[in-house]
C-alpha cells in the first residue's frame, strides 16, 4: 500500500510566511480584532466515495454519525462538525477514511481516521491541536460506496484558535519548502504559507512502510490547510505533501518537493 492516501498508524510523537515585521504586526492586529484564524467554510468537496454510518469509541470519540461523508461527533466532550474527504483503500485490510472537523464553538481542529472493515467500524485514530494522536476501538457500522466523483456538502464554523507549533526534530531544506524547529514555509498554489507542524507518526512498521509523517497546518491570513508531509528513508531528497484539505476553499492540492530532509534521532531515556 502506497503511503500517499494512507492514514495514521505506528508510534506517535506528540504557507505566506510571516517573516516581515509589518506582516507580523498586521496578524497581531487581526487577532486583536477578532478575525478568525481560519474563516468559516460552506460548499462542496470532491471525494471518490460516499460513506455513512455511526459508531461509539472506547476512549474519547463518541456519538459518531456519518451521512454521505458529512460527520458529527464528540471528541473529549467537545462537539465537532466535519467531512470525510479522503479514503485509503485496503490499507492493511481496512478502508481508512480521513475526517477533518472543526469544533462547533470554533475552539479546535480535529483529524479522525476511521478504520472500516467490510461494514464494521473497528477502531479510529484521532488528534487535535490540543490532543496528541491516539487510537481507540470503535463499535459501529459503515456503509461505503466507491464512486469516481461525488461532491460532499460541507458546512464548518470558523476556527478561532491557531495551532501551537511543535518542534518534531525534522529539518527540511529545498526550493519552495523549508522547516527548522517548529516553523517553516511552503509554496503552494503559487502562494507562500507558514508551515506549522503539530505531530508526527513513525510508520516504519505500517503496511507498505517504512515512512515517517509530519502532520502540519499550512496557514495564511484566514486560510489554512491540513497536510501530511511524507518522508521515505530511501528518498532523503524528496518530501511528498498529501492528504491535504484547505479551508475555506476546500481545495486538495498534492505536490512532491525536491528537498533534503533529516530526522533527529529519538532522545535517550534518562
């Protein structure tokens, strides 16, 4: 199974760049004025499937409901609205649906990865800006139909809070893509975005692996894209950007950069 389109598995550790002083001041003024970090989203997103169902988790995911790719659920007691926008077919025997959601009160962004085998929802991974990626078992059903073209309705609130970027120990240097410490820049859609990592996945034992993932937000004023940076050990001069969903545009760009990358070795236990 190719990593592109794959979802979370394995161990986890928990773009116009604002480098000009005037731009930084403008961003601060916008925050003070109550301008959302990402504006509200209303429209349709292209998918290659229709999935409906419901489920109940054993940890923090509850009251999951899916109807033609539109999703609602509670995560750690907070209500979310979202959309299933990406599927990984036959990933280790599962169909894995990636769901991006915004808290109903605009306080957080969540990614949920639903694992469906046949008509059974069996488990999920979930992460937010404030919660690390964890897995849990699910009890529920899924009814998925693959289709060449489906436009799923999307209605998401504005996101008021930005992400606190994380130093993932990954450095990247190449034309159009750079990351050092907790911040970087990326050129996407002929625009420059701030690159803000907030989590990693070690998929060295995943089906089709090994690879590593950096989960990140790409941000410019009132716009944001969730993205996964895929790093393959046998391709140290290439970074693939995939599983992208931008808000509020609902675009799903994917691009491969010629960029050298390195990962810091895990810290030794004290």
